């Protein structure tokens, strides 16, 4: 499941938007900043806590790192998809562990 999420998001944000913004704005930096800002805002779901500066900044920096990886690998997105999928597994896994801790009776 996470592989498909990584495939879709990397295909859209790093395979399409990043090169499109880079070409339109005339700079890979401008393309990375713009596509990472869109990436960050599009992930601000689930309530007002996701619209705070810290989550938005974390996702923005993550988007910049994925842009750097895509540019470094000449837009071969296989490594991006792999890294994105594992990032999602780790983040979701942490959430699942926290949820289990809340549901388990404490001794």
C-alpha cells in the first residue's frame, strides 16, 4: 500500500510538478521550493494542528529532500518511491505503536 502512495506522490510532485515549475520559473531551486510548498500544503489534512508552522515546515523540508534526490538521480524516481514508501511505513508505524500504547491496559 505504501509503495502505491509513494509512487503516486512522487510521480505527481517530483515527476511532474518539480520539473514543470523548474522549467516555467527557470530554476531548479524555484521549482523545488514551489513544488515542496505545494507538497506541504497538500499534506495539511486532519485538522488545524497540521496547519501549524512545524508540520508544514517538516513536510516542506521533506519535499526539498525528495526534489534533491530526484534531481540527483536525473528524475529516475525509483529511489524516491522506495524512500517515500519507507518513510510512510515508519511514520505510520509510530502512529500505530502510539495507538496501541493508549489502548493497552497499564499494569
